[in-house]
């Protein structure tokens, strides 16, 4: 048994419990649950899956919010996967599978979520309401708002999503912009363009609007948070992409 996460699982806060059965005896998993001090414990997820001999079968389950510290990223804690299983014709029983520690999947999730949590103690990044088509690009603003503290906040880099690139119209890179220690708000003019013009991929995309924004508070470590445009702005992006790519969809 091991833990994995597909890219498409990040938005739904799911992970995969990957199970291997090297025997010819069927094993039925009734439910599965992740238990670790690194994340809030959720109720068991009903899966009702019977596995024959298999090198790997993934059982998707949700996981809770990371338990973070406002000043530092905590080390990943040991974890177990708890399941009710039935082996062959045997009785249903509770089994605990220890996860190899430190687990790289959980370690990566803790670092990403707690890094964003720390950054969000100081700053929030949102999308402006007004977006205008200019040639083959879409122009608008990212809004950086101080939430706490009085240190200089550097916006180091704007990341792309699976379907859109977003670049500062100033052309500046590393840093893109700086919120001065005595300032509370900053607007960054940006331009958005499609990363790809496959309409089916746009319609099915789960990560099209998850924009990573990398920032540094004072002299601290560079971290990133995910900025997501509200639904009306997402629709503006989608309509723009449909127009500029010359494709259609419903």
C-alpha cells in the first residue's frame, strides 16, 4: 500500500490509496480512511471495491485540511491507512496499514499547503473585476492586499495554469512587483493568453484557473499561494479563449 496523487486530484483535495494484491485471493475494501496528525481526519470513505491479483489499484479518497503553523512549515507526521476489508470468504475486519515514513506524497502536500497558509497570513492575491481584450491578449489586474504585518512583500513570479499564461504587462520578472512596508494594496497590470486551444481540454479542465503566485515576506523564504478568479472572471477568460482560439463549446 502506498499514497499517490494525480494532478487532477489537487483541486478536489483527493489522493490515491494505491493497493497491491500479490495473491489470487480476492480482497474487498468496504471503506478507507487516512489518519495522520498532519491533516484533519475525515470520516471513512465508502469504496466497496473487490481486488483480485493486481500490481496496483488506486482507491480515491478525500483528505482533510493540513494542520499548519502560522510561522513555519511543520514536518510531516506518521500516517496510517485504516480500512475495513474482507479477505476471500472471511469476515469483515478493521485493518491499519502503516504508511512508510516520511511519505513523499504527504510531505509535498504539507509543504505546499502550509507554505500557502503562511504566505496568506500576510497577503492575499485576487483578480480585478475588469478584463479587456487587447489584440490577442486579455488585460486586467491582480490585486495584492496586505492582511497583516508591516514587512515589505515581494511578488517574485506569476505562474501559468494548465490552460493560461499570465504575465506582468511591465515585463518585470523576479521580482514582478513589491508592496512597500508602508503600503496596504498594490495592483499589478497583467496580460492573459491561452496556453492551448483545445476546446475539449478547456471544457474538462479542473486546474485551468488555479494560478500560482510566488511571494516573499520580508527576508523570508519564497513561497506560493494559489489565486483563483471568481466565477464571472472565469467565464470572461473562457469566452475570450473561445474567441481568440476560434473554437466553440457549450
